[in-house]
């Protein structure tokens, strides 16, 4: 979307035209926001820190999906499976080989990326629902593999107990500590996603999404770029999976499942496909909805003891489904689009119409 | 293209939601009203005698936390736990509280997700700087949280009976029942001993076991290195290991036919509610019910299973370890007390299951341990560590007048005594075929 600015504001250099942060006050605002996040453990409750931690990890996974689905137009139902891959790689490297988590994390992300490449291979020959089926296969094959292959290493269905990250003797064994790892990785992945989206790579992704035939005619190598999108999406998922596994301290084939993959897609729709803010908005809104549904369940049961026990099972999908339907009807471009409109209206005031 | 993308996405997500919503849901169990006649209320059991006068803790509040699956696959058995805990705590408070202190209970829904269980743990430990006891239900969450409980010195009384959660990097996790490998070994040893009585027609002289279960930490919780070695010692061969979906709509036909082809004559399933029901339904549908002895973990022998049986008669013959008493043991004062609470609070008959009963007993056990801890270290020094020590110091202990028998002394973190029961007749007809006996100790070593 073009950046709308009041009349009279011009960029005078290429660097300024490309700048993401355009004014000193934006720097201040960004620094204050990051500082507020990093100091969260000092003023927020443990449950809020824990929630932010989990949402942060989810954002990373959805950012990867956004590169694949939002930018490249390849719908994937396998994001959670790639999280499983990353989680297992990291857990094994740390548990069995004694690696530091901080060394295992990038290797886990890359490992998941390579697995993502394999499941991305069919994308050259098939489109739409058929790509979905290929990624859905990942969601069945990878958990099956972790459950049945090498039980002496992967512990079968029982799964693995995962060690907490340790850095210079400091154990990241509480949400207040773990959030520093999550936030740091999240900032790195956000910068990376932002830069990918405005690079040659990102423009090729968008070209493929908008019309793969036209893109190919223009010289975009479909096979190469689609595979790169799958790789990047799986790298993000691998990093998120590793972060989640060491945060939960346990991992099995069910930790990240098909429902998670569906929810990640929904988050993307709610937040806004093909926008770097989309995964952030989507993960926060849906994450909070899930949290509300979780907290509401016991309260609902105490209000309606005889009827609510069964109904509570539907709360989470109900909240999610309603939010998704409303967004699809009223704001199919997601919250990110609404945010851009708000910003434009603010900048163009008093002539926002 | 984007337009198509949105359409595709919306259709897919909505289809997923509709499919999820269409999944069969448990129907209330059409049980008959229990025949027990209510008896006068009794005070919570076994308050140890303090050495000096009892402290007056009026105005204080002691909170028990519990979290479990209310909106996920295990909800059928978990939902009544909430009311069990609420009713038990209300009864303790009505009887004067814990040395005058009000007992409170807080619950969180995990949806069967370990991630949510960790979130609930974080929430509770964030709210309370000195949490004493948490009650949990899932094997996966027990394993994931065992280390945290030990680090934070918080007692976890749990129904998730995964051996690893109790004995590896743990110490603060205490089982409401025997770990699953012990249960498998116990029942198999019993069957070995009494094979002539229980063997199916044409079952042969040797027990050949098929392990048909869910592909989860709970489902695979019984078949461990220790239990495999024990079965080998007994001369029992495991001829088939099959998994089936953790779903009320699971089809176990292939797993059963594979077991049959492998020559199995005993099926063990480490599942609950729709898990054993799926096997029993499919065995009957295939006309193979009389070719197998079907045995399961303790949670399988519950009214929740009946909610998923095609015919109540399909449950007949199911064998399971039974490490507590049941609602029909009406001569037991603890059962009478639980029944009275159930009726006084006008609970739905669908909740008249193991979840409700066990939470009454579990709260009673927690109260006993907290009381002993207060007696030992005083209220001002009451911590999770003190409650941990008290649970161990209780030694062989009969919670709720023997409804639950535990012994956490030494390194034990799970009970080693159990009955074995068999369904003979309709719901609730869980008949004792082996009285309380010592179980094999098949705890994990590494």
C-alpha cells in the first residue's frame, strides 16, 4: 500500500525513501516500546509475561506462514509440523549432544527449513487446494515420524523432556527470564521478514502470488522462489518450535498439531495477509481470544453447572470462528489494513476523506 | 489471485471448524440412581492430633489449585472434577475449615494442551507467592511440569500417572493412583495366575498380549522398558502394538484385526472414556468379543466409558486395576460422605463418576497433608516443601476413610496397592475379582 503523506513532505534521497523509521519521534516511540517489552517482567504479572511469551512465539510462526501464504500465495497447513521438526532438532541437540540452546536454535530453524523444502517440492506442479494437501501431508507424516521412528532417541509418543536454555550459568527457567529470548528472536525475525518483503525476493513472492504465469513470463523462476518461500516459512516455524519446546520443557508429536496450523492461518486472515503487521495483530487478537475462552470456561460452568460442561468445549473454536467470519465479511484485508487506513487518516487530517 | 486466496482460506478454515463442531459429543450416562442411603455428614478425615493446642487460623485462606482439560479430548472425565473439588472444599469449610482457615479452590482449563497447562501453572504461581498444592490430571502435563514443581517446591497431586513424571527429575509429584506400568504388570500377573478362569474360548495356554492404545503420553504410558521386562519375566509375549486416534470417532477395526492375526488373546488399552469404548464397540461389531480378554488402565473403568458404548452390555468383561473404592461400596463411610455431598449439591448423574469421587478423596488427602504440615512446622512456616514432607510422613494412609489408599513414604510417589475389578452387568457393576494387593514396582529407572 502506498504511503500517504500530507502535501509538502518529500523524500530527498533514496535512503530516506527506503527508511522504515522516518522521524526521530518514531525512533523514540520504537525504543520506548521495545524498552517497555523488555522491562515487562518488572511491572507485569507472571501470567501476563507468560502470555506475552507465548504470543511472541506464535507471532514468529505466523510471520513465517505470512511469507509463504500472505506474500507468495501458497497456502500451508503444515506450519505446526515444521514447528515440531524445529522443536525436536533443538531438543535432541541440547539433550543428547550437550549443545547450548543458543547454538541449537539456528540449527533447528535451518533443519526445519530443509524439511520445509522437501514438502514444498510439489508446489511447482500443483496449486491451490493441492498445495494445501501437500502441506497437510507434512502435518501427518512428521508427527508420525516422531512417534514411531527411532524410539530410543525420540521416545515415541511419550516425547522428550526438554532442558531449559542456560547462558553463562543463568537458567531461563521462568517466563520472566524466557521472555528475553523470545523477544530477541522476535525482533530478529521481524526485521528479517520486513527486509524480505521489500527486497527482490519479496517482490518475486508477491509477483507469484498475484499471477504466477505473469511472473514466470517476466523471468521470475517459480520453482526457486516458491521453494525459498517454503524454506523461509519452515525456518520461522523451526525457530518458533524450538523456542516453544524449551519454554514448555516437553515435546511430543501432539505438542503442535493440525488445529494449531489452522489457527495460524486464521490469525493471518484476522491480522492481514501479505502485511508485516498482520502476523503481529492476528497472533495478539486470536491469542487473547483463546485466553479469554480459556478463562471463561470455568466461570461459564459455575454459572450454568448442568449445561455448560459440554458447551465449554465449543468456546475456543466458537470465539475463533466468529472472529474469523466477522473479519472475512467486514475487513477481509485484516487489522493491518485497518491500521494503515487509520494512519493515513491521521496523516491527512483534517482532510482524511 | 488474492481474491481466490481469501476464498480458499475462508472455505478451508470454516470446513475445519464445521468438522470439529460435528465431532460426536458425549451423551450423559443414563445411570440409575445409586442405592446408598444418605448418612449423617462426617467431618474430613484424619486430622493429626497437634502436640499443643490447635492454631486458630480464622481469617486465613489456603488455596488449592487445579487445572485440567475442560474443553479438549479428556473433558468427558475431567469436567466432574471441578464440582468434586468445589463440593469437597465447601464441605471442609462448612465443617469449620482447616483450623479455622478457609479452604479455597481455583481451576484453570488447559484444553488438553501442555502449552495451556504451563500457562495455567505460570498464572497460578504468579498470583500466589506461596502455592502449596496443585492438582493436575494429564500425563503429558505431569511430565512437562514435574521439574517446575520440584524447582518451585510445590506439591502436585495428580491423576496423570506417567511414571516418568513421578520418578525422573521430579520428587514433588504424587499420584492419586499407581503408575501405568505398575497397572499393566499387576493385571497381567493376575491374569497369568488365573488364566484358566479368564481365558477366552480357544485362547490357548499362553497369554499373548496386544497393546492397542492412543498415540499419546498417556496412551503409551504403560508399555515401558520396565513393564516389558516384567511381562517377559511372566512369560507373556507382546504380539501386537497398535495405535488408534484420540477421537470419539476412532475406528479400531484394523488394530483389532492385526491383533487377531498376530494371535493375541488379551488386549490392553491405556485409554479412557471413548478409548476403551471404541475397542469394545468394534470387537462386538466384528463378532470377536469372545476371543479376547480386554483389560485397561483404571480410568477406563468409569461411567464416562458408558457414554460412548453402543450398548451398555458391551462393557461387560472389561478388567482394570481399581486403586480406590467405588460408589457402590456403600458400607464405606468415605463413600457415604461423597454420596451425601453429591446429593446435597444436586449434581447431575452424568457426574457420578471417578472424577467427582477422586477429587473428594484428593482434597481430603491434601487437607490431611496440609494439616500435618501445619502441626509440624506451624502455619507461619507452611510451604509446599512442608506439605511435601507431610505427604511422605503420612506413610500408609487411607484418604477419605479408605476410598483412596496411598503410601508416599521413602521414594514412593505413587500408590502400590490396588484391587482388580471386572464389569459384570450394567453401569456401576464394577465387581472386585482381586482384593487389595501389592502391585509390582515398575517405576522408571532412567
